[in-house]
C-alpha cells in the first residue's frame, strides 16, 4: 500500500506533465504559448521541461534563483488547471504576465499595470467561493512589483481589473456596444479588462500561495483608434517581465533570507 501511494505521489500532473522539483517557487503565467519562450529568454538559464496541450513550461535561474514560466492559454478555466497542478508540485508564488484592454483615458499607451484586485465577473471563481468573495493580490507581491518598477525606472500604474469570461463581450474586436457593457466599471475607476486576474488571485488564496498580476496594454477601449506599435508592445512585455523577475528575487529573499 505504501509503495502504491508513493508511486501515485510521483505521477506527473495530468495536464502540465510536471513532477515535484520541475519548477521554481515562483512561476510566471502568460496566456500566450509563444510568450512563455519570450519570458524564459529573460532568464539567465532556461530549459523547456514540459509541453502538453497549451501548457509549455520552462525552468531556469535568474540571478541564482530558480524560476519557471508556464503558459496557460486563454481564460480563467485553463489558468486554474495550471495553478492547481503547479501548487501540488511546489509552486508558491504565481505571477500572471499578460495583456488587456485599458478603460481609463488618462493611462499611457502602451501602459503597464500592476493589478491590486479584480472584479470577479467570471464563473470559475464562483465554483471555489461564494459570489462577493474578493479577488485581491498578495500584498508582498504588489509591494515587490512596485519597488522593482521604481528601481528599474519603469512607469507602472496600480489598480483593478475587470475579469470576465467572454472576450467578445469586452473587446474592441466585438460588434457589441462594449462601452455600454463596461460603463459601470469605467465609472468605478477600474483600469483594464482581461480574463484571468480574478482566477489567479482567488486560486492563489485558496491554495495558500501568493498571487500577482502585471499587464501590458496596447490601447484603451474608449479610443480604439489609438494603438501601441508592435515594437512598443515588445518593450512593454519585456519591461513587465523584468519587473516580475526582480519581484521573484524579493519574494525569495523574504522567504529564505538569501
């Protein structure tokens, strides 16, 4: 019986195909599969350790600290699978590095946003907690992100995301009147729309881990005629990654004093 239990413990996680020891304590979570490689290229060393479905995982080191990146695909349900399985094999800090569409006209284009909390407009988190449970970013992670951005000389803005399930009910690519749909959140001062922050923050809370989100945005829904260039977005995503890597170092030091 003991041998059976040990074998079960050592089985690879069903979707991400990873074992304990395959990832660092901090895992970055982009949606885009190709962006996982972009983020891994910012590590000092990196190796592709698993590729299954949309879940590509690279593990390596940054300034001597073991870190990983796992792509999650689009939406909260896919991100939740990754977080659940990564937490089982030793991940403790989850940082989503993503994109979204900004709401507020005063934000710069492109913009980099540190998410402090999310409006849970999704269905996934209601299967974990009752409606009204707050999706709040981990304070240590937010403080580390803001400090890292300041040290790197990168402008960021902190605030809320509206997390929702339907891309085409909250996107400039939609035929719907998205500004009418989004007006309550625009008026409330929410900064950006995306699909995963509430999942990342709520699941991290549920699994007693840290959760953080940093987003790069190419434009504002209120001014769809203005958009960042491809070169500007490459730099914005790179800057968000640099902030996240320095954040990982700060969390490692906080936990291990090294």
